[in-house]
């Protein structure tokens, strides 16, 4: 049995990568993207995501994350679950702890949605 | 007297452009970014932003936006104000109507925050 936590319903395949600046979003696309942006629109979750994404080796134990905040373990776990359910991080249980990694493809997708068309033309 | 609506307090100069994947955000950086991501973490505001950013000529009259939604004028105005206060769009009153433009530099800043380090290395 794998220790990988069950994958969250990211709905990634439904999210259009089209930049906002290229064409109006459909209602479904906007709802899906709003769900993902809500996951990162929180100071604690942004800090957690940056700690995970920038960690040496690309992986970090929850036991290293919790002491960085003046918050309880369950509160940190809640925020990590929101990030995981949005498909922005993955978690794997090994022994006592869960180890988290960011999901670069999902970050790249959200980044691409916000790219202004001008910037796209410059880097194309 | 200019018809340009007063600039919102974007706090853009305080937002670090450092990608999440390069180093952990400070508390202040995370709070500032969370405020901006909250502004776009709504389906109506994402649709409005995409309609404005993708419009021919880069500008769109509020009179063209409101009929695209099953929402009242005041509700649309509220959502536009949230986007304006986050520094993502600007508005200029000309006669009866307000005309909106997106703010590409601010979109680029948020896009840059989410870029995974791998993608940065590839395009550098």
C-alpha cells in the first residue's frame, strides 16, 4: 500500500491555461480558477507554500513547518489540506510525519493564467 | 481636473517579486500578496478581469461589462472596485460611463510570484 496521501480532486484537466489577457474566461473556467486562487489567497497558506516550494531537496516535513508559526498543529494541518485539495502540494506519510512537496505544474498553470499578453509576446 | 479615478493603495512597491519557489515569504509579503490574490479569487472578478484584459484596444466601458452578467449594476461595480483597489485595473470616467483597463505590470508581478523555479531556469 502506498503512503502517498490520496490525490485531491484538482480538476486540473478542466482548467484552461489560456491567459486572462487572451480571451474572456467561461463561467466554468472562472469557477475552477477561483477555487485555486482562493487556496493561495491566505497569508499562512502563501507562507507554507513558499516554505515547501523553496525547501532544499524539494520536500519538507510537517514537523519543520509547524514550529515556524504561532498556530496549533491542527490549524497548520487544515491549511496544508486546503493547498493539497487545490492540487498545489502533495503529501506522503512516512512513519510519524507527512512530507510535502509543491506541484510545479500547477503553479506554472496559475502563473500562466496571469501572464499579461505583452509579457508573453516578449518571452515567446 | 482629471477624470482618472483616484489611484488605489496598491502597496505594489512593498510586494516582493521573488517567486514562492526561491525563498520563504515574510509575514508582510504574504499578507500583501494574499490581499491581491483574494481580489482575483472570485469567479465574477476573474471573468471581469479577463474581459477587460482581453478587450480589443485594451479598454472596455462598464456599459459593455454589466450586460454580460445576471447581476445588478451595483454588484458589478463592487467587484470592479475590489479589482481596482488591488491595483489590477484602472478606471477613467468619461461622460456617463467609466472605462476600465487592466494593469499588466501588476498581473505580471503576481504571475512571477507563482512561477516555479524550474520554469524560470528554462526561460532564463
